[in-house]
C-alpha cells in the first residue's frame, strides 16, 4: 500500500512537471543535407532534454528559397510555426509586418548584448527588441579543393583568377572535372559573389552590392566580373543543371572534381564523410579574396503565438545560444560559433582560420555580408539580382547586357 501510494505520488508529480514545463516547438528550416541534418538533430535532442516536443518543419532546397515560399503561405493563413530560419534584412521585413514575438525576457536575463558582436546583435533586433536569435557565422568565399585531383593533374592551387583558369585546364586535361557546381540560381549567385569580390575587392563589393551605388554597378569592374564568371562557367561540367550543392560537394569528396565554390556548410559534408582538412581536402579563399570575408549568419525569428505560453520559445532561443549547443552544432555544420569568446579547442584548422580572418577582416574593413545568402540586400533586390546572374549563367547574354540588367535589378522595390 505504502509503495503503491508512493508510485501514484510519483506519477502525479511527473505528469505535473511535464505539463508545467513541456511545450512544442515547430521550427522551419532547410537543413536537410547530411551535415546539416546532423547539426539540427542536436537542437532536437537538447529541446527534448528540456521536456519539449520538436515538430520538424523541414523544407528541402539549398539557401532556403523553397522554405521562404512555404513560410509566407503559413503566416498568411494565420498559422505560423514557433520559429523559422530567416536572416539578414528579411528579419526587419518580417518584424515590420507585426507578426513576430520579442525575446526580451530571455535576452535580458542572459545578457545577449554582451554575448554577441554588436553588428550581429543589431541585426537581430527590431526597434530595440530582440526578435531573432543567431546560430552561427558561415564564411561564403571559400574554395574547397581536393589535393589528390590537383596532384594527378600537376596543377597548383590558384590564388588569382588567371591561375584558376590554368589549373582548371590542367585538371580537365587529366580527364577530371575542374569545378563541381549545381546550376541553381542561389549557387550561381554564390559563385558570382566570390568572383566579384575577387575581381573588385571589398570596397567595390560594398559599393556595388550593399550600397547599391549605380556607378559601382555600372562599371568596368562589374563587366570584368561577368567576363570572369563566364570563364569559370567554362570549367563546370555539362551535368551541373539543377544539381544540389551537397552532390557537388560529394564530387570533390570522391575526387571526381577538383574544386567547389561554396560556403563552409560544405565542410559539414566533408566532416560527415569522415574527411580531414589539410590532408583529404583544403579550405582556401576563392582567388583574390584572401583578405576579405563574406559572412552569412543563420538565425531564427520567433512568431507571436495565439494562446501559447512563451516558455518553449524562450527555451528554444536560450538553447541556441548556449555554449554546449554552439559548440556541437557548429562542429557539425562547418560554421563557427556566433557567441563571443567560444572555446575553439575542438574546432579544425578551417574553423580556426575562419575565426582569425573574421577578426582580421573586421579590423581592416573587408568583412562584408553575403548578398547571395540574403545578408545584404532587400529581398526584392536580392531575388532580381540572383535572376540576372542565373540567366547569364544559362544563356549567351553578354557581360554588357548583364551589367545593365544588374543595374535595373538594384532598383527593384
Ligand atoms: C545557406 C545557409 C546555410 C546552408 C546553406 C545551404 O543560406 O545559411 O546554413 O544551409 O544555405 O542550404
């Protein structure tokens, strides 16, 4: 009797504690590749450890173009998820629609202002209130190299676009693919972004793609960037159309191709395949971009919810910024922690280089937001810019025509 009463008391206590603390978080994201899925799984595990149910709302499609379309439909129908992977100026766009919750309680309790670089913190706030939580810092201007392929071809890892052309020709002569690429608009924009940065430098990049200065866009530098992009295109294999980015990474991993231009989520694929940087693959800055850094910060906005308490949402945001999550997530994802002062001892040399370069380029004024990854432009301009680059990649458009179209895209409202 005694023990039965105890059991009952325990059962009631358990049920009570679960009811009191458990909540559900539905999270929209596009992390579906091998490395990405492993990374987001860590968040699910940590949320369940806090007693919350994770409702996965994954929408496949690199860079989130598909995810954003689905998100709009859900919000318009009055049924937003708890949180959604949204970044850059779009955070402000969503906040100005009045559909976001604020994270004041958790951000002031945990002193987020002191945990984050000010430039990152500012982007997460709307009218002084945190409406989003950042996850990581990705670097976009990387070139992923298979050293074995270079060895077979007798080629040298390029640091300029002219050297790149030479190396690519040697790799092709050896019967291999020079550049692994997926012909999707966002991947085309990712390559163009690195090419433009390499050709024009950080000051030009800022003027043309952040300030949208017509003189910088309509310039000989942009013309040269498109000419260079055409040269890069000539080294992409003929089956690139529509290929997912992680399949392109797999071509470099397997030694079918020599290089890929991609942000360091690609490193998540190398890591998931058990490959080691420095031996199995190299992470080097895209030609001409060694002294600059295009950053891409993943973040989650949180939605105002009818009839739901904010406990689960706050726990979600707190987990995302916790040192334990920042470490395990970024080790898998290929990015670096966004939280200041993170312990980098478990991270590899690519992550350490990314951290050092982030600090150095910040000082030098060459740390710039990635427009291909929605960090720099209003979303309408970004979409139109991406369309121009992608039509250039898929047609005989001249560089001159592309420059004119880019100028028109920059004026898109
Ligand atoms: C980026 C995103 C990364 C990665 C990549 C490929 O825009 O910031 O986290 O997911 O797309 O999907």
